[in-house]
């Protein structure tokens, strides 16, 4: 087995001025810090997300029957699925921003089916209301639930985007989609901890629909933000 070659040996065949230039450039290069692992970045986001949810609930307050809702099969299952999907999408978004992460359809299919089931839960387990009732309530409170979903989602997405932007994503569009879904699902779960309305139309329009309508924004922004290292 041959011994490792000293870096200067590789520069020997170069003309003198090129060798000096290469040595100067090498001396000015700053050491590159390895990117933190997916687990480490995900744990940082998880602590940040818990803080965001906690601060939000301290400001707006949890709903009166929160203990009963958490222990109920339907409402507790909805909350568990919303927060669990948010954590899963955050993990996949961070992982997809790593250059060595290959594109795999299985996590996408699993997440898609679970999100579809989350959207179907208001029809399967909760009472029906009318769009007129939802519209009247939103006019009265200034679309409070929708605004809360967005205000919770924004800092989470910025935190995830800041971490993912340092990982040199090869799939920036998918990274943006994963992280956007994670942020909106965190907002959905948070507002459902506060809002006492567990009716079908209200949950769909005010708690879930913002993700479906606005998910293209983090995908579009992420496609440019996370791919800027290649430009």
C-alpha cells in the first residue's frame, strides 16, 4: 500500500507562478465545518417547536376542556396525528436537504396518505356545521384561527429553512414541500389546542385549508432559497 502523498507533491508539475497561486489560495481557504446530523438538527427544531407552541398557548390559552379532548379517541387522535406528521415532515425535510439523501417515494406516499386521512377525520368523527356559520364566526373574530395557524407556521418554517439552507439540498422543491407541510401542521395542531370548535367545516376551512392553499409558497421560495448554493 503506497504512502499518502504530501499535498505539495501534487503541485510540483505546475509552473512556478501557478504553484505559488495554488498555495496562496489553499492557505486562504477557511476550514469547512461539517454539517450537523439530521437527528441533531431535528432535535433543535423540536425544542424550538415546543417553545413556539408553549408561548402561543400562554398567550391565547388552551381550550376549557383540553384534558377531555386529549383523552378522547377522535380529538386526541387528530391532535396526535397533526403533531406527529409535523415532526415526520420536519425530519424528512431536513434529511432531503442533505446531498447524500436519495429520493425515495415511500416516505412521500406514507405522508400523503396520513395527511389525506387527517383531512378526512373532520368528516368521520366530528359534528357537521355549515359554511355560513363558519363565515359568520370568521367575520366576527377577524379570521383568528387562520391568523394563528400562519403565525405559528412562519417561525417554524424560518427555523427549518435556515437549517436546511446550510445543507446544500439536491431536491430544493421537495425540501420546501416537506418543511412547509411541517410548519403548517404545527400551526394546525396548535390552534386546535386552543379552539373549542371541533365541527367539520370550521376545522377544514380555518385549521386545515391554510396548508392546502398556501403550501405552494414554501415550495416556490424553497426552490430558490435552498438551491442558491449551486448558483
